[in-house]
């Protein structure tokens, strides 16, 4: 066989036929024998490397494709070597291989596309756009390159160009689901909700379809969308085109389901990162030294996260704690960034770094604990935490639920209401419980002057129900309860936060369906926080949403002195307002069923004296309850960090929850 080229070629053709039928193990057996007998048989050596690549045996793939390159350095050989290097997380070697492929074949579109992917991973958008355009020039119907170019154009705020390019991608490959998903997301962002819903449904992405339906208040088919979304997640491994946070509103979702969906999503979305060991970390500092804490987020500006956190950053203990912030949003300048600058807390800008470079930057700071403030919320970069740039990673504040994947966070900060000990199985993270409430508040936050009702288009003598949550949190069931309240409290109105015309018009139509004059639904414009808090004082009673309740919205409502009725659920996201009300001494406003929620709100609306008592109690508890005692919260949080580090240092393998006692 060794000396007979005809037999060698016959065996190679046999292996090639098996390869073309995806019978890789059988092909590998023949090719291995061929290469042993004819070590310089280029086609066999090269194909064996490709087979090992497809079998996910990447080290062996590298060995044989490198041998093939030595025998005959073709562009295709270098291209395949680049693919292998990417799987081995050798980005620099991959880049070199793709560049060599293009030098040998300047029209190698796939190599150019992969170079674009590398540059995109490094946030080099200009270079990425260049390579994707090069790929398209070389192959004018290359749908994948159009899709990738559309992604870059979207992320560099060239939306109209992005839409046209994505439509081209769909034209050239109607089966490329990601093109539809990116385009649908852009439609949703632009308020073209029905187009977004239709496009998401076209590719079977019912998770995103229900989200778009909720944002647009398209409720007619919502129940069916929810059922299909949960069914698709239970019977699919395709978790690339949705965000777990958007499922929190889905009726019937359980905490265990949400945890497990998060795990599947993370393992799918972060597969390339999770299959590699995390970064080697610098040796941790002794337990009795200054505790080094890092906060990771894209929200260190005029955002709900900073509305809550500013006070604890200002009141931090600088003797025993080192604090550093790691930001991956574009740089901004506003009153909150100015406030940060005055604190002399260093903010490290990760926005232009790749995930790997960002993780290495954090690791070099030798932290004890890295606190992720985003979780699965929008614009997150969980690849950074997946690389484990600190010995302990804590999930806190941004995401009300478990991330599911243990590598993403070791602990989640909660409290006895949002994350009671008996709910420990709902979380992949260990519970770390604050003594009162997990949510910080800034007790220096100013409440603007109270406007007149006329200035806010509110009737002077009406009872004002309000809910300043996003429309996405509304459900047909909760809205029907609100309409029932309006029906049974005749001189009343419902005050909501405005949105684009489509959801506003849909809500008005929904009010009519429930027998309510749409003029009794009054929409308020978005205002700066101080002015918003001032106008909130005009409300008589706030109504929480369900199953995702108010978070920052609830603390703002209570800070403005307005009582809030909430319904307790099983999800973390259904328990936040209950935690806030408990911490401020008003647990009597927490209910557990729709009927109890309705009856409590109705009784309060018909009892002005009771409403006044609640407002007086809120005012008195501002300075005495734990909820708005920022100094007390900060000291408790620091004690919790110390307890977390101590447990980590002791190597507690039982994953015992940490329950911080009040002092």
C-alpha cells in the first residue's frame, strides 16, 4: 500500500466518502493508517486534521494541520489551522493563520470573515467592519458576513445601514436565524413591535416574541406565546437568541425553571469560555488584611444602579476596604459620574477591551471579591466573570434571580424576604443574606418640589392610583385588576409612565375592553429623578406589578412617602417590594393572592384616614427604619463581605448560607 499510489488514493477516497457522510470516527481510522504509511500524503494529513477538529479533538487537529501546512502551505490549510487555534483559545495564532490564508488567496472570504470576528471580539469595530466588507467583496452573496457586518453597524449606531445589510443576509440565506433575530431586536428597539413579534416567531424565537409583545402591550396572543416559549426552552438546546431576564414576566415560570434555563443559556452562550480553565490568579491576600472589593457593571452613571449605590460608596470604610469599579459602558458625564469622581474611587474603563483582556486587567488588581452588578440584564458581559478574575464572585442588585451556572457567581446577596433560606434550592449560588433588605438606598437623595395636580394633568379631587413601572411588567391579569379598582372607586384615575404611542394606545384599548373610559388612564413623561420624586407625592396609593414587581421604582415610591400594595410570589423578582415594605415597617401592605391584593387596594382607596396614617408612618420611618439608613446598610454590607471571604478562606464545602444578624 505504501508504494502503490493507486491504493493510497483509493483508501483516501473511501475516507473522504465517510467524511462527507459525517462518519468521522470511521474516516479517522482509515486516515490514521494512511498517514502512518504515507506521512507526506498531504490530502490525507490535512483531512485527518479536519476530522479531529470536527470530533472536538483540537490538539490532535492542530498537530496534523500544522504538518499539512509544512507539506503544502495552501490558503485552505492555513484557514483550517486558524479555526483550530480559535477553538484552542489561541487568538493571536489564529489571526496570523487567517492573514496567511488571505495572502495566499486574497479572495478567501471565510478567512476575512473570521478575522472580522477576531477584531469584533477585541472591540476593534473599524477593523472588524473592514474585514467583513472584504469578505463580502470576495463573495457577494456571503450571508454570514452580511450578518456579522450588520451586527457591527448596529453596535456602532449605524442602524439604518445595519437594517439594510441584515436584509441582504436574509435574502442570501433565509435560514440564517441570527440575522432575523438581530433585525427583530432592532425593530423592537425602534418601537416596531408587531414587526419584531412576527420576525421572532418566524425563527421560532418565542422567548423574544413574548418580550416584544409585552413591551408593545400586544396581549391578545400573549398566553399562547408564553406557553410556547416555556415549551421551546424545555425541549431545545438553542439558547442564543433571548435573555433569561425577559422570561421573568412569563406566567407560570417557577424559580427552579428559571435557574435551569439560566444555566442552559450560560452554557450555550458562554461555551467557548466555559470549556477553558479560568485565568491563573495572583495569590489572594491574607484574610486579616484590607479587603479588596471590585464592582463590575456598565451602569456607573445616571442609572437605577447608581441611584441605589451612590450612598454606600460615599459611606464606605476606607480603612478596612479597598473599592474599585470596572465599567464596560461608553464613557459618560453626568451628575452621578461627577459624584463618583469626587470620591476618589478609581473607575477602570473596560469598554474597549476584549473579555479576556478585561478579565486579565481585573485579575491583576488582586481582588478578594468581584461583585457583578449586571447578571443576565441587558448589555452584560458575563464572559468576564466566566473567566474568574477573582477568587470569589458575588451576584448582586442588577439581576433578581439565579444565574444557574456556578462558575458565574459563588454567592448571591439577598435577604430573609427575597431569598429566604427555604428557597436555597432556587439558586446555583450560595445565599448571603443581609439582615433587613438586600437593596441599598441613598438617604441623601433629594425630593423635588411638589407640583400641582393640574401641572401633571391629574384631576384635583380624584383618588390617584399609580404604577411607574415599565409597561413590560404589566400583565393582562394585573391590568384587569387595576381596571376593576377604577370601576369600584368611581372618582379615581390610574397614573402610569408613558411610552411610545403603540403601547400607550394598546393600553387605552385594553381599558375600554375592561369597561373603563381611557381618559381615566393618565400617562406621565419621564423626568429626572429629583423631579419625579417630587411629583410622586401627588399619588394616593401605588400599585405593584406581578410577577415582576417594583425594584428601584418601589424604593422611590416609598421615599416619596406613597404607600405601595404588593403581591408576594415565589420568584426573587416577585418579592422585592415585600422586602422593602418589611424593612420600612409596613408588612401589612404585602399580600399573597390577586384577590387579597385587590381587596386591600380597594379598602385603602375607600379609607382616606387609613391612607393618611400610612403616609405619616412612612414619613416617621424614613429616619428610624433600616431601609433608608445608608450608614447602617453600608456597615452591614461590609460585614457580609467579610463573612463571605471568611467562609471562602475556610473552604466551606457544604455551601452553607450566610445569614447576617442585625446589630
